[in-house]
C-alpha cells in the first residue's frame, strides 16, 4: 500500500477528472485526494480544463470514454477525442488514464489505440489505493511508482491549482 | 428453348421427313397409349423417393396417366415448334418443384422407349418399313429426354441460386442480430458498471477508513443506497426486456378499474412532484372511468413510468393525467377491434424534439443523455412501456404538449366490455380537476 489509511502524503500532483456521472466523479475525487493526497480538478467543460492543461497545471488526466456534457467546437466529443485534444494543448506529454465502463472483450485495445492513452481502467473502479498506485505509476513513468511517489522539488511540472 | 430444340434437331439429324413419318405412325400406336401409361407408373414402387412425391393416391396417379398419354400423343403430332418445346421443358421444372428426382424420369423414359419399340415390332413387321419409323421415334424421344434433362438442370441451378440468396439473407440477418445482441450486452454491461462503481467505491472508502466524518459517511451511504436502487431498477428492466424479447412475458387479461389504477399510482410520484414544486393534476378526478381489459400490475407499471418521466423532465409547471375515449380509428381493422380508452400524461417540461420522438421508444435511447445521467433512468422504460401497451392490445405515442410546450405521452388500452352504442366515458370541460397532494 502506498500510504496508511487516512494519511495524506504531501504530493502536489494535480489530476484532471473528466467524468459525466456525478457520483463516479465524486468517488475519483475522494479516492485521489484521500488515498493519494492529490489535487483534483473535476470538470466536464473543455473551456475550464484547457487553460489548466495549457499552463502545465495538470499532471495527469483521468477520462471517461462516454461523455455527455463535453463539447468542443459546437459538438459533443467523447473521451477518446478529448485525449487527443488535451495532448495537443499540453506543454509536456500528458499522461492519460482512460476509465470506462466499456468492458467487453476487445474494448481495451480499441480504446487505447483510438485515444493514444497510456493506460486503461475498467469500471467498477472501487479500490482507492489501487487507483492511486495506477496514477502514480503513470506519473513517474516507471514500475517503481511506490518508491517514486513524490516528485522531486525540481520537477518542472510541479504546480498546483 | 427454341434454339435448344433447333440444336437438338440438328444434332440428331431430325428432318421434316422424320416429322412426317411420326405423324403417320401416331394413329397406329394410339391404342397402346393406356398400357404405356400403366407400365410407366408401374415403376413407382422401385423408386422409394417417388412415393414421397406421389402422395395423392390413386386419383393422382390416374390423372398423371392421362397427362402421360397426352404427352405421348404429342410425340406424333408432327408439330415440333416453340409451344411443343415449352410444354415439355416445363415438365422438369414441375418435377424439381415437387422434389421428383431426375433418375426416376430417365429410367421411366427408358421404359416408354422399349415399350414403343415392342409396339412397333407388332404393328410394322417389315423391317425395311419399320427401321425409318423406329429411327424417327428414337430421335423425337431423344429430343424430349434432352429437353427434360435440360430443364431439370436449369431448374436445379435456379433453385440453388435462390437457396443461396436465402442463405445469404439469413446470414446477414443473423450477423445483424448478433451485432445488435452484442451491442445490447455491451450496453447492459456499461449501465450496470456505473452504479456498481458508486456502490463498491463509496462503501470501500468507508471500510478503508478514508471517510472519518460521520456526517459525510451518512451522505456516502445515501449515495450507495441511491445507486443500489438504480441498479435494482436496471436489473428489473433488463429482466423485463429479456422476457419481452424472448416472447416469455405473459400478461394477465383481467378486468381492471382504471380509476383504481390512477388512484394507486399517482401517490407514488406525488412526493417527487412536490419536491420539484410541480402540481400533479388528475383531470379525471370525480369522473367515472371505465373498466379496461389489462394486466393490472403491468398497466400500473406503464403509467408509473410515464408519470416518473414527466416529473423527471419537468422543471416548472405541472404534470397532468387524463383519460378520454380514443377517437382515432385503430388502423384498417379498426372495425373488428374493441373500443379503446386513451390515457394521456402531459407535462410542461423540456419536451422531446420531433426527430427523436420515435427513437425514445428504443432500448437505451435517451434523448438527452446528460439529463438522464443526472436524473437516473435506465433508458429502457419507454421501450418496455411500448411492449407492454402493445401486448395489452393498445398503442403508445408521444407528441407536443397541448399548448406546444412540454411533452404529451399517450397510450390506449381496450375496454373490458364493449357496447358500441355506449359512450365509454364523458369527460366534460367542467370536469372536476384535482391536484394530487403528496401524502407526507
């Protein structure tokens, strides 16, 4: 386990959560804040998330695939399109974790390829610590995420909302 | 066929002279035709397959014998034109259609040939005279056999082709059905995982001690409970859809009081309506409503579904339920079907755009998914309601509210006893309106 229950490591990473189901979004936020000590930006609005991404204030994005309230250039876009959009606007390569209830065989490869996301989580996602571990692993870009849980002070991406 | 018979004639060297010879021969062999037909059909017992075809008994066989005699008579007609060829060409088609195998016909034709040769021997003992006659007879029998075999072949190819088309069509349908089944499964899987995420996620947060604040914990438990209720609704709806699609949903056909249905269903949405400051109006209050023929539980389910939709998608104003005699004729067969009563649920809510009015009755279609996400709902309610209404003998539809705002969903249900002279209900403009109050 990354940290004992209830404690919050001083991790300044900021996670963008794009999820159209309010209760699921609430769970991600609570899990990431409480088990990982992350900052969270929960929004479905591109106008709201894009400035944060452009300014390098987002270190990782968790995107739902089926989005109902996310629009870009006057039309609805899904998490796959949003992944490309965020990447295009991010100063550094933005780690993206797809979180989706599309869990039929073949979905994983299809969705990863279509979005260019780094990893994929299948709903139900309910273990806060597992989610935090997964996120940390992507943030530090290696398998020894548990040891590298905190970014060094010189990390250029170090910022918070 | 014309060119085919010409080719055959050339190939066999069939001449005008042959035709003339056969015409001379005809009257001499006429008396043998009944016996020829007897022998032809005496072959049937040797072809077990033929028994499957000749199922018409003696009557059929005797009809066939006469046809055969006519056919043999044609051999000596001397006119071997298009009509002659067409008629003989059709025989193969008919045989293929009834499943009579070609080998039966070929061997039976062999019998005819040897029988005619015997007759010839008897009738024309002089060899010099007999040989040219036998030659001409042989040629015309060959032409006939070839015509028949050719038509067998073409009919078989045609059959194979249409069989192939049928199979391709069936294949396509299967693939489509499989695809929509896959989509349905994917959709169900998706829909089930979403509430599960909240149920498992929030309870695990509490169990892991990540939610130390008791007030917050209570709120999470409320979220868990709401998600579990949503999940239960989904499971019930999916089971209903499954039963409906498997044709295994059996409905009662009871005499049900529409009044009782309305009175027991309205209170179920009254609390939600009150919470949203909507007036819930029963436009039929105080009016005698007829008895309908329906499944009581399912009728209530349909009404509840329409009422909850109306409350869910209305932010201000009212939800009104009313019942009135169905005025629109029910299709062409309207005369034979029992009279219907029409129940309407009208709201002053967000409405459904015209292009989505048919789709909302499809499984998992939600006119505005973002709305539904927030408000809950399975996307199956209207699909189920439509099936239920239709199973009870009515129809369902959706239109604009009366003054162009909101939505009006109506359905019809058959009256229990129908006496055409009697007006099922009379609701006048002055009919008492009653606002249903939430009993809290």
